[in-house]
């Protein structure tokens, strides 16, 4: 071993540790300069530096008393300090054969003292050093001070390294650290791993409800709880990463007893315990995405994306866990593409359109109105089912622009119908998330006024369960809209979990019975009892009742007998474009004036 360099294997480890900290070639920092000034003052030395030992040079992260920022590693005393990991004091460098021909001596330096900058693993990164132009000695107290200052430098290094790399809530390495560590892991070490397990706690319905009620602090509580469960269940922190929010990644050894299946089972059991928060026990239900990887092949991004795709597939399928496959990856990429392509579709003249499904007054047969249904014809993928893209929209900030597009288009087409003497009312589906927009009501009124429509011309449909999730803020907007004359309908009535007392508080005047109760109405005595009860309940609340999914005459007759006011479904008409709606109305079905 050379005085100035450790054995090759140790040198590689040392350099890897140094470069992983991203300190070399970084700008000056007051945090380090403060320590350097303190060293100069405490030891009465005109020159002081935080010196890092690179492969061929000593590079100064901080220095005072010298204009240079680096010098050759060969014959540099700081290189000896980092190699030995011990304090080095040279009273007179000119008299020491190791350094007599050093560039420092040629520059007039005679005295040197340096304390090692050691990692937790004992690797020497460099030295906290002081220098003088005259020979001198150093006292034991001064040596201890220099050692303490070196420890302060390393504390600062660890702090900066942790900032942005270690999640402050969970205490686990974050996504950036995973990307770096995975890329830097030697193939031999990587061979110990074979499974990337994504654990996402943020996509259960109860999680969203808890955040609404308990606030953002609950998210931190879930993240801390998740980290604790993972560390405890998987046997330590090694290979665990906090990817973001309440999502974690665990790298599991290929030879782990029971494989990833046993790990998932153990985690499911561990997460069954409620999350303790503000004395309110709330369960955090995990979704698991599993991706296998071949050591030495593929990037960290590939592994992370595969595990995330599998978790996304599990959520979409309503299952707790999913193993990555090319098919699931393709579905995930399709979802991402649809979200990305929907943005230009909103501005394109012919990508999005509205279809209209009429509904009639059961007693007299008049067409009271129609429901506006959003359709999307993708230029390359063709017709996209609303059941595919609407749930995606409701998970993103696209909810606002999509709803506004529908309202503007519905208002324009309704005005055109009325100009031709077709006095309909249009209903549009609105997400309860739109009610969180402070300017939603203003935008709605502006769209109506632009086309000369009164507030009663438009009916807004909200699902029962969505209104429950969005609480008092949604109710306040609904009351304001109802006071202005806008019709409010509870869509999919009977499928939610509302209590009678809660439904009494909703400022709605229409309920729409969900088609799941109506389609089997003719043959199901149970559905008949349920529908009759729901109609009576809605009437008791003072609401009109619309039945969706009416497909046969027997169902329509039953609804008429029990006082249901309106019907909508294939028996009456399928969804149609505006020109077809005009023809349908003129063919013999009277539109209400």
C-alpha cells in the first residue's frame, strides 16, 4: 500500500463513496466555509481547507488563505490522511522526506495538521486541515478541536446527502436514491435481488375519505405507518425505498423463503391493523405491484416502471396484487396515452362530441329532456369507451377542463335545438370534484347566459356516493346552484350508501334510479320491491323520479303503476347525435314546450 493511496479494492470503494455524495466540482458553500474559518481561528493557522481526495488530486470543497482549488494527490499530506484514516501532524514539511518536494512546500507551506473525514463505514474521503508558513507544534487540545471540526464537516455532508435523498417522514431512501443505488450496484451484488415489490397505500376509497376528513397530516401518518410495517415485516431497511406519497418499493432477494408471495401475504396481514391517527383508527389497504428483474439487465427506471405498472393494473382490476406482464404494461401505457391525448382532443374540432339519450314523461309520453353523453373518437385508436376514459379523467386535474367542455357544448347545442322549436332540457354528468372549484357556478352561469338559456334549462347529475365523499363544500355549492334554479339530480340512486337523513340534506329535486335495478325488473320480485320502495322514498323526499335502463314494456308498465315520473333507456331510444335527435323528435315524439 502506498502512503498516498490504499489498496485498489479499498480505493474503488472509497471513490464510489466519495462520488456518490456529489461533492466534487460543486459551488462554494457557506456551511463548509463557516467550519473552515472556525478551524483557522481556533488553531491560529493562516490556511485551512476541507480537502477531498479524488483519484488524482486533492480538491478543496472549502479553503481560506489559498487561491488554488486543487493540487496533485501525489505528495499531498491530505492523501496520507484519507489513506490511513488517522490524524497527521507534520511540524516541518521541509524536513519530512515524504513532503519535502511537495508543491505545498514550494509554495512556502511548512506546517500541516489534518484530521480524517471518515464515512460511517470508515472510508476516508479527505481531510479537515490547517497549514502554516512557519514550522510549529500542535497541542493535544488543538488536535481534538481539529478532530471535532472534521466530524462537523461529515455531519454537514450527511445532512446534505440526506436532504433530497432520505424522506423526512418515513426515514427511508427516496426515489432518487433508488435510481442512483440501483445503477451503481455491482452485478455481483445485484444477483442477490430478483423481485421489485411496489406497495401503494394511497388508492383505496377509505384512504381518500380519510384524507378529506382528517387532512394532509393523515397522509404523513400513513407514510410513517407504512415504513414501520415494511421494516418490521420484511426484516430491516435494506432494499426499502419511499418512492413518493404513500408508495414504497422493496427489492426482495430471489432466494427469499416463500418468495414474493409470502412477503405479500405477510404484508397484507400486517396492514390489516388500522393506522393510528388522532385517536381515529383508519385502515390503509395496500395495493401490490410485482416485477421480476434480471440482475445486470435493464435500468432502475425500467424496474420501477414495471412495478408501478403492475400496481396500476391491480387497482384497475380491483385486486390486491398483480404481477407485471407485457399485457399489463401495454394497458398502463394506453391509460397514460389516453390522458396525454385528451388534452389536445379538448381543442380539436372533431375529437370529442356529445350524444343524447332522450327521456320521456311516462304518463303522457312527452320528451322532457335528454342526457348529454360525452364521446371520444381518437384519431388513431378509434372510439374510446366512456367507461375507459372518464374514470381516468376523474383521477386527474383534467376533470375541470373536460366538464367545462361538456357544459359549453351542451349549452350551445341546446340553444340550437330551442331555436328550432324543440324545448328540451339537457342533463349533464358532473363530477363532485367540480364542486370544489370556487368558480364552477360562475362558469356554468356564463355558459348559459352566452346562449340565452335560463338556469332551469340545464340539469346537473351527481352520483350519490361522490356527494358523500365531498362533504359540506359540495353541499354549499349545490344549494347555491339550486337557489339559482339549476335542476339537481342524484344519479345512480340506490347504489350508494347514503342514509335517509343524509339524503334529506341534499338540495336535489330529481333522483335517477340506477339501471342495475331496472334491467331485471320484469323478472325479479326482489328488484320490484326495491324499486317500489325507492320510488316511495324519493317521493317522500319531494323528488321527481327518473328510471334509467328501461328496456322492455313490462318494466315501463311497472314504473307507471308505481308513480315513476320519467323513463330513459333502450326501449325509448338509444344515445344519438344531435341531427338524429332532431329526426327522432320530429318523427312523432312530442318535445315538452
